[in-house]
C-alpha cells in the first residue's frame, strides 16, 4: 500500500511593501501573544500552583484585545495568534512529558519570525495564495509543483535573518515506493570524509563553512565597525546573514541528496548514536558543526520512515574504530591522527572503513537478534533489557556494547556472529 504522509513544500515569496508590513505586524503580534501567555502561565504556576490550559489562554487573549494597550492585536488575523497559543500548549506538553525543557520566551532578534495560517485564514484558488487581511495574492515562485489534486491545509509564512521570505504549504502527499533492494550499509561519520560507507566509499566533506570563512570574516569585521542602531549596521548585519544563509543552504542541499541516495539504495541503514552536544573538543568543534551530523541523522530518520526502510542506531560507546574484524580484539588506544593501523594479528585496517564495517555488523546483529550480542550486563540480569530504546519512530534497535573489556571478552557467540557477517560482506563485495 502506498503511504500517505503530510509533507511541507517550501517556496520563496516576494511580498509587496504593503504585504510585508502586514506580515511583519503579524510576526510581532504572534511573538507578543506567545510571550504574554507564557508569562501568565509561569506566574499562575509559581504564584498560585495552578496550571492554565489552552482554553483559558484563549479566553485571556480575547480580554487582551479589549484593552486599550493591546487593542492593536485586532488589526491582524486572529488565526496566527490562536496558533501561537496552540504551539505554547504543545511546548508545555513536551515539557511535562520530559521530552523538552521549559518553554522559553521568543526574542525579536534571535527567534524565527513566522506566522501559521489554517484553512480558514487563507484562500487557495487556481494555484494562487491569498492570506487573511490581504487583498492581493502572494507572489510565490513555484520552483516545483504541488502534488496533483491536493490543496494545502496549513500555510506558514516566515522570514529569515537574511531578509528572505518563505511560505511553507502543508499537503497530503503520496510517497512513491523506492526500488526493491536487500542491501545494507553502515555509516561512519567523520570530518575529512563526511561519511564513510561500509562498502569502502568515502563521501568527501564539502566544508562549506571553511570555504566561505574568509568572506564571513570580512563581513563580520565590517559589522563590528558600524555604530549600534545605525542604518549602516543593519546593512552590514544583512551581509553577514546572507553569508550564513549561503552556507546553510549549500550544506542542506548536500545532506538531502546524500540521505535520499542512501535510503533509496539500501534496505537497512546503520549509524552511530553520536550526541554532538557532548563531544567536547575545542579544536574540532567548528569542523563538527560544519559537518552537521545531527541534521544528517534527522533526514535519515524521516526518510526511512517514509520509504519503509530500516534505520538502526548503535550505541555511541561501541568501539567500531578499534575493533579488529579478523581476530575480534580491541586496540587499547587509537589517536585521531592515526588513520591506518595494524592489529597484533597482522591485519591492516583503514580506520574509517573498518569502523563502518563494524557499525554495519553490530547493526545487523541487533536487527536480527533484537538485542545486544555480548554478555549481559549486571543491570540486564535484574530484568532490564540491554537494548537501548530510542524515542524516534524510525529507530529499530541499539546494542549497548559500551565497555571495551566486555567486547574483548572470550565470547564465542559474538565472534562467530561477527565472522559470519564479515563473510557475507566479503561475498557481496566479490559480486
């Protein structure tokens, strides 16, 4: 059965001066309503130990519009304001479910300027989009067509730091089935190579931020010389934002193409559970940020869910780089500058390729067995599973192979399974 998903299609939009002013007022009102509702909820909880619901916040919004101080809220569409309250309700729901931190106030300079319109607040007729409080349709550059026979259910208008306007149309879309395949691939994330595949292929890291670093430095230097609050400083700020936008756009394009290729060509994709925020390395922090491993994982997660592929995420402590596939031993220490190493058994390993192969082996073992393949930990003997469960729906299973000494133990079953998987990989390469 062909799956139906809700998919957002984003386009550039060029509003007129009057439309831009209307949208800017809407952005400001949305931010004000969100912050004021958050302030009321915080005060009610800490002052009276009382929780406010969305219905109560909506009723308070009606009262705010009747005051002289906030009467300007009636000048914009009421739908984006109600949507801001719904987003706040969702943020509190995630907080109470321990999926996110306490909601934060929206900043005029740092937060994303956006407004969400539901079906009652826009008109869609003959491929032309007209928002509430506007007399003319928006000038949308249709870079690609919408799915045939569908109409948008939600429209989100946004403006980025570089002053570019975008509109996102949420539609029902039919996902075309990918080519049938039984292939599996393991990914080892890196800096010199963006990812190394278990097939031996290395995807070169484009290093977009590094290539534009000189241009970014010049723009930032010019910005620092401008007087705060001046028109020239705003022009210089836009130049810096445009450089950042250029870097982000190019990086996103590469990651989308790479993730789509991996999902279409493989039935199973295995990656590491890398928590980037915990990788404390001052020397490589900028390069890690430029590689954007987290964004690549997010793209793989939802695309695997769309196309019915399996995404397996192994534990971050699995010693993939230091584990020898020939004898099963684990090397004690392996500095980052060592890219090729020789095991005591005589096997020579490329660090990245060996890591990708071992990631694939551990992922296939977890997918087949449903659990880790090493001896059970003490916590597991008490009844807890040794497979770490991830909240993402596209995640299949994660073997908790944390301690090197346990992986290097005399576990015959583990070594036999690893040898069997290596044999399968060698047979696939021979073909």
